[in-house]
């Protein structure tokens, strides 16, 4: 497996963590608007994963099919915190915003790597990654007001 494929598979796993977390949060919250938002965000992650998987397949390699232990741990932590909180929505928003930070940083690090063709491929996805990140960041900030 090439370094490029390894990088792409790592991004797939981290992005899948986000997708699974959004789907889980959607099922846990009662607020209809948050359910809708989390559904939209999970769909954005699904599309991003598909784009990354196609790059791996184009390299004649096998795309990652799972997530990471850190992603699962974050979800368990959020569930515990939400159970103890009077505002489960705010808890999930805060944790999902941190998950978006993790995804954004992983993409930025991959783009800062030494593979020019990988940078070019990821550059097409970065606007979507940033948009998801910014959407959750802005929602978290709005809740603090």
C-alpha cells in the first residue's frame, strides 16, 4: 500500500468517525432542527467518504472500511456527558464541533504532506470540509450567546 493510499484511508476512517457520530447524535437528540442538521452533516460525510474511496480504488488499492478507536471513544464520552447534562443538544454540538476540528486538521496535515498529487486531490474536497467545520463552529458559538 502506498503512502498516498495510507493517507487517504486515514482520512476515510476519521471522516467515517464523524459520519457515525452525526448519525448517532441524530438518533439521540429530541430537537427536530438538530436531527435535520445532523442528518445533513452525516450526508456530507458520506459524500466525502465516497470521493476519498474512489481515489483509493483509482490507485488499485482497497479503501478503509472502519473508523478509529478515538472516534468511538469521543462518541461514548459525548453520550455520558449528554446523559448528565440538562441540554443534550449543546453537548452533542460541542463534541461534534471537536470532531470537525479533528477532521479539518487531518485534511490540512495531509495537504501539507509531500505528495503533490494528493494535495491536488484533497484541494477539491477542502471547501466541503471547511464548510462542515465552520457550520458546527458557528452553531457552537451561537449557543454560547
